């Protein structure tokens, strides 16, 4: 069969019930539409953390196998401290023989240069502690000038725009080839920085208190058929 186009969207440190299609109270209509016309997993596992997730997703190995997480007898950690083994290439390198062009937009946090790993284009946001006016970012592995304060540059929007530009370019210049687009948002990794208009939209959303919001979300998840377990008791602290 003809090889499919692939788009992977990674939201950094997102709780699975945070999005609307899993019972969340923040509006996520586009993700909800994807879920409505696709699949929602109800039995799944992940590493629960940033760089182990990326390593496992891009290599197909457990994070500990490729030096991205530690065990008592296995060293591992963040990108730059431990080198990924030669026998663990990233997904774009494996896709290239099948004619794929690969694009990366967003956070990297994997060892090595991005284009060397098989990607054809890349926007990498290296500031993981800010969502406005990034100081460290690269375009196709080339360092770029810092974005000056006072601009309307917001990292989440910039990452999405780059992915759209890559796919438009692909459609115009390489329509005969399949694409792999890795869209890796920094958000909602701490710190949570949002545009003022988004903050205003939800200013009173959590005024009822964490315990009330928690119960409401649980009720929605039951209605969606995602869970059938009782709501856990709150611990005293």
C-alpha cells in the first residue's frame, strides 16, 4: 500500500484527562474532533516525563535502553549527559529509505543534531523556561537571534506555524513523497505561560476549587465511558 503521511503531536507533560475528549474542562475543539473521528486509548502507558518520552517515542526503545532514564544499575538522564547508542537511530532515519521527508517543529531534548538524525527541516526551541521572547532557538540547526521583549512572539504559536509552513512547502515541492511531521510543543510543561486573552477566557474557571473541579471532571469521564472506577478519597494533606 502507499505509505501514509504521519503527523505526531506531542504535548509536553500533559495529563491525559486535561483535554476535552478525555473529560477536561479547557476547550480543545480540534483535538476533540480528531478523537471523534479516530481512537481514544483507555489502556495505555507512558514515561510521565519529558526527555524519556521523547527518546522512547523517537527510537522505539525503553528510555533506559538508550540512556534517557536511570535505574539502580543503569545510568541515564537528560540529553547531553548520555549518548544514545548507535543501534538506536531515530524514526526519521528509518523512514528515509521508504521515501519520507521528515520535519521537526518545537522542543527537541534528544541528543545530537536534528538534521543529522534524519529530519529535513527543523525549528528547535531551546528555552524550556519561557514561552515569550525566546533567547535560544535554532532553524535547521542554525542558531538564531533572540526575540526581543515587546514582540507578540509566543512559542506555542511559532511552533505550530512552522509545522504548517513545512507541510505547505512539502505539498508544493514534494507532493510525490510521504511526510513525517513531528510537532513537539513545549506547552504545557512548567512554567505555564499563556497569552493574556487565553488567561482572561478562563480567569474564573477554577474558582470553585480543586476538589470541585476534580469531581466534575470525574463525572464527565464516566459519562464518556472512559472510566468506571470510584472517585478516590482525598488524602488529609
